[in-house]
C-alpha cells in the first residue's frame, strides 16, 4: 500500500513576519500534495489534523479543501481526514460536504473505519477528531489493537507526546498497538519517533521557525515500511549569519550580502557579524532601514539584524536574554480596562482569540529580541 501522510496544513494561515508583498499563496501547497499523490498513484492520503488554522474557516477555504480532495476520486485514491486543536470540528460551522472518496472522523471518541482500496486490499484506520480546542485525556488507551482481519491498520493521531493540553500520549502505548503506521499531527517540525511513528510536520512553513516543510511518502510492504520525506513547498524560510570581517567598505558589504541571496524562493532572516570596519555607517543604514529597503528590491527579507561586536558593547541592536520565555498575557487585566459589553466579553471568552493574540505577540517579539524556548510549533 502506497500512501501520503500530511498534517498541519493551516490552509487559512498567511505567512508571518513579512512586510513585503509576495506572489506565493501558502494554501496552494495542498494542490501540490494532490498533484503528487496522483502522479505517484498512491492508494490513500492521510490528513492528520489542523487542516485549517481557524476554528471557523471561511466558506471559500472549506470549498477549496473539499474540491482538492475530490480531485483524487477519478484516480481511485481515497483520503482520510481528522480535525485538530485549531480546526476542532463543529457541524454548525461547515457549509460543505466531502466527496465519497473521503473518510472523515468527526467524533472526539476513538473510532475505527474500514476501507477497501482500489487494489482490493482492506485498510483499518483508527482515529478521532477534536471537538474542543484542548483535550487533556490520554486518547491512545482507547485505540484498539491491530485488526489482523484487515491487510493494514493505520493510527491517525493529532496530539503531543507528554504534555497535558493536546491529547498527551506516550510512545510505548503507541507501539503496543502493533499498527503498520502511525500518522501524527500537531508538531510543525518533521520528526520520526520510531520506524512507523512519524510527525510529518507542516508541508509549508509560515514563519522562520518552521524550517522542515515535508510530507511523508510511504509504502507498506511485507518486508517492512519504506518511508520517504518529500519537500513540495514553494518557498522556505532561512536564517543566514554572514561574516563581514573581509569587508572594508560599504560597497563590499552590499556585494557580499547580495552574493549570498541566491534563491528568490527563500525568505531570508539575516544576521550580520564582524563588521568593525564599517560599523558606524552600517549601523546607520540599519537604523533608517535604507539597507533593508535595498535588499528587498529583489529578495524577500524577513529580518535584518546586527549581531553585537565583541569590542563595542554599545552597538548592541537587540537584547539577548538566554533561557527566558515570554510570560502569559493577563487578559483579565486587559479586559478590566475596556467597556464591559457583551460583545467584548464574548471575544475575550474565545480561546482561539486568546491563542491568536499570544502567537502574534510572540512572533513580534521574536523579530526584535532573542528569547530562549522550544522549537516546536503547536
């Protein structure tokens, strides 16, 4: 059985940290995944949650998702979908129906669905969807043992290993089910926890932290699984640290920087170091954003930063606070300063609003300060 495993599409989420207009639309990654599935003649495509970034996606993006999955049907390819913590399922917000080649898990209870593939082989898929933004229960204990009456058994899961907010699980329990494969979602960086237990990560990164843009292309054989990570992303975020110690003039600085910006499909974050020979003028060009404006004529620049010089502490352009994480925002205190209206209260009671504000503030801070913290995106 050949399959594709993807997760965390976040179709209605834009690129973050950009102030430039770009030609790329991040949701288009789904079309590339569908094209790849058809070209490789896979039997099934698994979507492991957070297909949408919003808990109430627009009608337009809902239609886009279902239309793309329906493209698989003429080729005898099935799709299996679960919903995650971002797009937790409520029937009341959906305007669309999935085509009959798509199996959707709507319940928060673990269920098993059996499919007959175009080869005539049978596939059991066990999984669940979020119906709330958080799940504190260990859901893996509810997954059944492998059904040997079927040719294959797949576990579809959106959650975290350990933790406490997003269906916390442990690797040992997953392995004990003896499934052919576990398709995981929720962590945006690709990670292979075991031969058959994999986070595919997000297939199209939206910010500089999401550096693995992959899907899993796999084949289950009697001899074992063949697993390949495939990069279909149109653009990638990359951080470059450039050493300017050989540059004695501003002209040399510009030539050197431009010589390192080699790909128009990369969104660059640039750190400049060892610029003693041109420190004062370079600092001025950074402060007035003249250099940034010039670089953005032909390239996408997310951030341009001078690293501190060892001999000139006064040239620090950011505060470095190691092993420090941003505190939670006190929304109760903020609300107390606003008019006490039902409409405002409803907004502050929405967990998606709280999460969105915290994410946006964290992203803004990351552009100007260096804080420690984990790399996993939820």
